[in-house]
């Protein structure tokens, strides 16, 4: 059975969100600067820099960045497995 694009995107976004949440919870219990903290909590940022426009009467800010860490990868993997076994 084919999955719709919306279902795939929703599943992957939920996987990333769950992975990021678990990463933050794990970070509460780890000492700062340890290898485990760097592995599970630190992230790499992808995306263009934020653009800030000051147009006298309005300030506009545009930007999109993705924060990527190990738990996000694990969350996407778990979500993809759930999508695979979901009807």
C-alpha cells in the first residue's frame, strides 16, 4: 500500500521532534563537556543564515535552520519503522 506524501512528511517530522525531546531529557542527566553529552545533546546546524530587514515601520526576520543530532537520527529511524508497519 502506498503512503501519501503528507503521511511520510508528518511521520518524519514527528520522529525528529520526538528525538529532539528525548535529547533534551537526556541532557538533563549528563554532565556538561562529557563525551556522552556531546554525542547525545550537541547538534549540527544546517541552513542559511537568518536575514533581518528593518523597514522603518516594520522589522522582518526570515530564516530556516535545522538542528541535527544523534537522537534526531534515531527518532527518524524509529518513525520510519513505524510508518513501514502502519497499514
